[in-house]
């Protein structure tokens, strides 16, 4: 029986032709495709500026370097990939945490204020699994306290919050184009979005060795540019993003129908009038998570776990900041209970049905 993959990036002839054309006819770094991709991505998100970089992690790092968080604190969620918080440390700051919401698994706005200090300079909400955070409440806190907001939109390309794209609401938005994301550049890549022209210029300088002219540099910068061939690939992918996101929402609807009634699992929250998710992952909360994952993998279904260890309980964070467990109970519970089922735009009804039947079979037999 064929495997059901966890993710399946789309690669077609138009994308390959675009890469070939860039390799044959453009500068390999800083070519025309890079500028076209940045302009198209900014237009898609509804912002004035987009700056391409070499990864989503790099986008977050440069955002915080440009915001000058050295010796300051940035508050985020412990329930995310470790790169979210690492980016603050790499910019010279200190990540602090407040717990995730039990309802949508994103940063809980109601828990932010009690964790703010005089050193807090910014908030870092993560639109986890492709579902935007409750941004109105987060922006209100930031406005009241004079904080910057950096959206980690690395899993949320094209999602909408009250009509605005993720990445267009805070001061800066950061995206990843890693191959499993809703769109890719055919490898690692990232993008930073902002309406602030000064921030965009600074970030563009930092990603290009800090240069102000060919051999003159006024800051310590990085080699963090996106290659022209990757940009050409991404430019074609971007044209399909809305179509693929709609297909993901259809897959989510199929899952909801086939998994309905299984008491041991909680399905991901649906969209509503304010939120249009893009289901980067179809993450289900469940009992016996690890046993279910083993059962699915044994039956040819690739399942993932995002994320089995909350950031504050990673060994390096326990060592650096003294976390012992129990500080963020919702995030710690989610780390033990979430499983990601296969999700990709071309996933068909038979594949969704097969995954769902194996989930149902597991819980029927494990009573």
C-alpha cells in the first residue's frame, strides 16, 4: 500500500523553467527575480516593503537586530519551534514567555500583561499551524505599553485576520519558505514584510553584509540573501498560493467530517468571520499521542509531532534561564497531546479517508 506523506511540495515545469531561466540569464545573487519576488510578495500581503532573506529563522533574527532589542526582552509563546525564541537571543535580547491559549493554541493575549517588565521591548505572536493570533488584543497591549510587534508568520502565508493578511498587522512580519510550508522557494528562504521604510532599508543592509556601497560597511551585517534561482521558483509558487490554501481548507473540511465523533481527539478550530486559517498543519489534540503516531506510521501514514518539547523546557533554555517545568501548563499539556496528520493541497479524498479510518481504528481497538 502506498504511503501517505506528511507533506508534498508542488514542483511543476513552470517553476523549473523559471529556475533555469534565472540561472542562465540573471546574476545568481541579487538578480531580477529577487526584486520581482519581493515586489509581488509585498503586494500580496498588502504592505509597502518586503525584503527577502535566506530563511525564516534569519528573517526573525534580522527583524530583532533591526529593532535593536540588545539587552531587552521580547515576549512570545513557549509552544512553537525553538527558532522563534532563539532569534531574540541571537539579536542580543532575552526571550520571555507567556502561556498559549487552550482554545486556539496561539499566544493567549489575556496572559501577556502579567509577564511584561520594564525591559520588554516587543511582542512576538506566532500564527501557529496557519491560524492567525487574536491580533486586535495583542496590538492593543502593544500600543498601550509602547511595544513593537513582530508577527512570526512562518506557518501562515495568506491567512487572514479581519481582512488583513498575516504579516501585515504588526510592525514586522516574518515568513519561511522551507519546503513543507504553504509555499516554498525550492529550498530554504524567508521574507520580512513591513510598512516602515527605514526598517526595510536597515534589514536589507543587514542581510547584505552591512554594506552601504560595494566595499563600504557601516554595521556588522550578515550574508543572508536569497538566491535568484530560489526567488524565481518562489515567484511562480506565489501565483498558486491562494488556490493551494483553499485546497488545504477543503482537506480540513474532509478531515472534520471523517473524524467527527471520535471522543479521544479534539479537531483544530475552524475559521470564522474574523479568521481565515490556511492549515499549514492539521494538528489534532488527542489522548495516547505517541501510540497513535506509532500506529499511523506502521500503517504507512506519516504523522508529525509539533512540538514535543515546549521551548522553555528545551535543555539549553533550562540551563540559561532555570525553567523546571510547570511554569506554562497549557503549553506543556499541548506538547504531550498534539499530533499533526498529513496535510498538503493535492491530498485527495481517499487519502483523507484512509488516515481518518486508521485514527478511528486505533481508538476503537485501544478501549
